[in-house]
């Protein structure tokens, strides 16, 4: 998630208005790594200089290695592969990430959450740093001592449950300690990554933050990685990307021609790699066994997405050439692109020497009206992502009440929690012991009697409710789905695209790879845009390869259309 409450998930740039948290809990103190406690104490706001020697950093438990040409996570203590599976633990207050913030940090609630995650077999939790005033920024010192104490406490609690923590951030801490002057011709967020001052300020922060944890003897064995940015981006609203002529010299010492699209793109990618490398060096200088990663939402092309969004990113060189230990790519089902298209936009190769984490994936209520559909979408998204080389998955979110737009893990009596749990599905790429009808239209094909330009038959089975198939003439018209093999069908569901509402009649037929069509259902009555027509036979339909829906009549001479056709089965 971008800086809250703003989210970019497939290409949906929506501002989510969030309510402030309830009454804040008393913040917890620093505890010894071996024995977390829930005793509360009044924190100090700034650190006091001491002559205490800096302890040797705890070695990080999780490492990265290359096996048969592919990067994988592994447990350095056991040598066993490690597959990150868990959730984002999010709290929001005043539009800021407040999970670890003074006055909001709730050790009792988090202890319970971590214990429940561990009982389900989850092993990873992702938490945002609060870079706003009252969070991580200090006053007389660069970083708040009390905030660092909370981070240390949280790591100790995670370690006690054998979980690892991914700490992520959206910005530099907003304080004088990390203020910088950008270089000529480089403005706004672009200065973070393209100017010498921005690179130096960011490196100084990550060094200070890592040093602060080391000084506290924090359980760094419970820290999966430092994530340099949640979703890193540049902007074309400000120079140099807002300019189409002239040149600019950036932090890597190169000068780029702004009249050249190739040069502009090269400027972004080369400086992104250099910035990642500089941040990783700053972190390893104080925490030598740490892993470093960076997160991204998908670029705008080649599959058109995020139209009108000023945020720019290209990820190919970061994936292939940066020194990041692994890469965190975000993708949500139910948006404007399917997973294959998102992967194409990331330019993600089938095999990489860096593990690929899906640090955010989730289901919005607007796309999935019930928990069963949300579960199905998330499980199939996870399973499909295995074929694209993803190595770990973190749900958005575990239990966040401030974002009711999303199904969280604990909704509907923990339906998503259970469906994604390693205890039920040890192999994330299969259903395991989960009893779930799958959407058989994933990987299927469709054809129709006719179609308007841009509203082809495939749009009815792409999992995206905003796209639709629309015939180019009045009824009768038909659409046919090829499941590519004979399947057992539990239900056929049709999402109506129709305006205005009126009488309609639709005939549903099926057949196998050969043989005749057999009619299984007739829908007749008044239909309106957004209605679901659902046929669930008493006994599953067996040996079905083709499903055809023929609209034989439609009020007012409307041209038949479907937003989505969902065929559930095995």
C-alpha cells in the first residue's frame, strides 16, 4: 500500500478515507530478546548519549541462496528452504501507519495476533514504519528512542513465536535530520532518488535506523529484511520527468537527454539501481547479515494500466541488476489487469536469481461481495502466481479495522486466515486439504456470435468486473466458453451488464469434447446491471468442456452483454 490511505493495487489509484484508531493502548517498553513481556511503561521521547559499547548485531536467521539457477529463501540455522507466508499487520491513525507509534503501540493485541499467526503456520508479518511527526522522527536526535524501543519489542515478540518481520516504509522521516537540497532540475519525490542530497539523506537514515536496532540488542534474527520502500516511484508532475527538452545530470554522475524517451527511461532505471545499491551498502555497514529489499506496484505498460496516474516506475533493471537480496512485487485480484498482465508489466522473467515476494495481495469488497468469492480469488491468485515464479505471499491485511474496504484474514470467522494457512495448505501452489470449488474460467478461452470493438468475448472471463463482452447486434446472440478439458462443474454464474433494466431470457447449455449440446438452465425474468444469475445443480455436471449462454430475448432491443461469466468446479 502506498502512503496511507492511498492504495495502488492493480491500477486502481483510489484514496481510501480511513478513520482514526480507537483509544490507544499504553506503549510497551523494550524487553529482553529471550522473554517478551506485556508490562507497560512510560517511554522517553529521545535517546540519552551513553558510553555503552555497541553490541555485535544478532545474525539474521533467513538468508537467500541460488539453487539450480533460481533464488530462494532459506533458514541459515537449519539449511531448510523458507517460504514467507503471512500478512500485513496494519494500524492507521490520522492517515498514518501507527502500528509501532508512541501512544498507539499495543503489545497485548500484537502478542495475540502473532500467536494466532504462528498457530496457523504463518511465519512472516509485514509492518510499516511511521515516518511522520510523532512516529519515527526524533527531536534532539535523528530518531525517536521510544519508537525504536517499540520496534525492538515487536521483534522480540515475533522471535518468541518464530516469526520474522519485514519492516517497510513510504518516505524518509519528516525531520530536519534528513532534510536535503535537491540538485538543479530535480524536484519533489524525484529528488529522493535522482539527487546527490536525496541519496545521501536516505543512506544516512537507513544507517541510523539499523544502528539504533543494533544498539538496543534487537532480535535481528527475527528481521526478515529492511524494505527500502513499500512502493517506490518517481513522478512526471515535476522535473526532470515533466520536461521534454534539455538535459539533467543526476546523482549517478550521468547526464540524460530529456527529449529522448529512451534516455528518460534509462535515467529512471539506472538511478533506481544505483539508489538501491547505495541503501543496501549503508545498511550492511551496521548490520552485515541483513537482507535488503524494495517494493513496487506494476508499471503502466505494456498492458495499459493506471491511466492518469503521475507515478512512474520500471522494474526490470531493479529485478535483474540491483544488489537487492529479493524483490517485493504487489498485485491484487479483481482490478484492471489479471496476474499474467501484471507480471508482463513488471517484466518479471520466469526464473530469477533473486526470490520474488508478493508482499501485498488482497480482496476488496467492491470486487468480491462475499467471503467465499474472496477466498476463491485469493487462493487461485496465490496458486497461479507460483507459475510466475513468486516465492512468498503476505495478505493485505490481517485484521485492519480502519480499512473496511478490504476483506481481512479474520473476517467471516477467519475464512481467509484458514484458506491461506500453511497448516491447512503446506504447499501454497495447491489446494491441499482445502475444499474449494475453483473458477474454471482461469486459463479458458471464449468466443461469441458478435462483439463490439474493445468488448470481446474474453472480457467476460477475465475476472475483471469493469470489463465486459458486448454483442454488436440485438438478441439472439451467444457466447461460448472452452474450458480446454472436460471438467466437473458445480455452478455457473452470470454477472449481468444491462442498462436499463428489463425482461430477458438466457439459455445455458453444456457439452463435452464431443457430442450434442444439452440445455441445463433457462433464466427468464427482469434483469438489471450488476445482477448475478446463478445456476447450482443438485448434482455436479460432469464431463463438461464447453459452456454456452444464448440470450434469446432482451427488452428494448438491447444488445446482449455480460460483465463476467464464472464457472465453478474441479
